[in-house]
C-alpha cells in the first residue's frame, strides 16, 4: 500500500511546477499542478499531502492559495535555475 502511494506521490511531484523563491508561511515552496485547468499557487506541502491539518498537533501556519502572477516559476528564464523544489 505504501509503495503504491509513493508512486502516486512521485508522479505528482514530477507534475508540480515550483516557485523559484516564494515560500509558504510554513517554509515549503509554493507550487501548482501543471495539469490543473486553472493553476493556483499553493503550499507544496499541502499539495503533496505532507502538511498537517488544522486541529492536529504541531500544525504550521500556511499561506492561503493565491493566483499571484508576480511569482516566478522555476521554469522561467528569470529564475536563473532557482527552485523551492524539495
């Protein structure tokens, strides 16, 4: 079962486009799924299922999902190779 989820997580990790420098309040990089019909920058920890939900012990504060067009993608030439990818 764990190996099955790991394969799904690895596939999702390859699909995500990460921000070059912008990070969530919890420290994880912002990302979006390139297959999404309307991409929205969100915390990569939440997208990957690594974040704890509100009410659980040791919950970190997360930034709200956003459509910041000023965020620079890791794929943009202006990123100069920078990435918040784990």
